[in-house]
C-alpha cells in the first residue's frame, strides 16, 4: 500500500509541474510551446486558463493530503526513536 501511495504522489508531482509550466503568467510561459494557442482556440482563452488554474489547485490539495496520509501510514517513529536513544 505504501508503494502505491508513493507512486500516486510521484504522479501528482509530475502533473502539478506540468500544470504550473503550462500556465501563462504575465511575462509569458511555456503555454504556447505545448499547444497553448490551439487550446485557446478550442476552449477560449478564459476557459482554458480557468481549467489550468483549477487543476493546479486540485493537484496541490491532493498532493498535500496524500503526503499527510502517507506520513500517518509510515508513522512518526517517535516511540521507536526514544527507545533507541534510551538503550
């Protein structure tokens, strides 16, 4: 189960990096490099920008939750660390 969670975290990290790079900030971006012009023609500039922004927020929230859940699954190691130090 821990391996599956790690794979999900890695997948979400890659998708989040792509979503951040595709966004078109004020100074430009990689948006036009990866077909941003066609996406703007298909969906309209406002709708594609809204979709990418929402996807970024959802991916960031999913990454946060998965990291918290995975750390709970692994355990803090607090008791084990105290036992090792006392020996």
